[in-house]
C-alpha cells in the first residue's frame, strides 16, 4: 500500500462531531500500544484509547490539537475515526479550569489514591498538553 495521499479523519463524542477533515498523520495514545502515529496506508486497526493529547496533522500544514478522554480509534488505509467518550478541541479548552482541576487532583492524591482522582488528573494533563504543551504540565509560569 502506498504511503502517500491523505487520511479522512473524524473525531466524535457521544454528543457531536468535533472534527472532520483531511490529514497526513494522526498521533494518539492507546491503552495497549502507547502513543501511535497513523499514516495513510496503515493496516486496519482498532484500539482502546486512554486520556491523551491527540495531534492531527492537516494536509494544509497546520496541526489540530485535541484532548481525547478515552474511547476507541478505528483505522483503515484511508481513514482514522476517533470515537471518544469525551474530547475537546484545543481552542475550546479552558486552561484555568484545567489547571484548577490538576491542582485539586494532585492535592487529593496526597491522601488516598483512587481511580477517580487518577483519571481526573489524566484528563487535566491531556487538556493542558493539548492547549499549552509541556510547560503547562510542569506548571511553568508564562
Ligand atoms: P472539572 O473538574 O473542571 O469539571 P472534569 O475533568 O471533572 O473537570 P469532565 O467531567 O471530564 O470534567 O467534563 C465535563 C464537561 O466539561 C465536558 O463536556 C468537558 O468537555 C468539559 N470540560 C471539562 N474541563 C474542561 C476544560 N478545562 N475546558 C473546556 N471544557 C472542559
């Protein structure tokens, strides 16, 4: 299969279509395989997703960043579909809210660890990574 051309990419949540467009590459994070890049011509694949910063490299050269919180990715040679449990486009992420959620989760984790708090922290990390990069995760002032 030729590794040229583009991918039709759709990202949906239970409520709506968040993104639909043509891309040259999609990077997301699966439960079993860690971070994976999908290019045109990729073999068919179905994977469960963890909370992550997903990057869609658009054919025009721009990058669409998203926070994706679980769900599935379905891949074929000509398309990538992300069926998320919930997701946000970078531009829709309220950074102050995500920072506050991260702080609350970190404080809660000083007590007893529980799965709910851990997933809240992973959601906050995904939102901060999608909207601001690594400096946001590390809490750098800028
Ligand atoms: P918070 O504690 O701030 O509510 P959360 O991780 O518990 O964060 P969710 O339950 O995952 O929030 O999401 C509830 C709704 O709010 C969803 O529609 C989600 O897309 C939206 N949402 C949550 N945090 C943000 C954010 N920082 N920016 C934009 N939308 C957000």
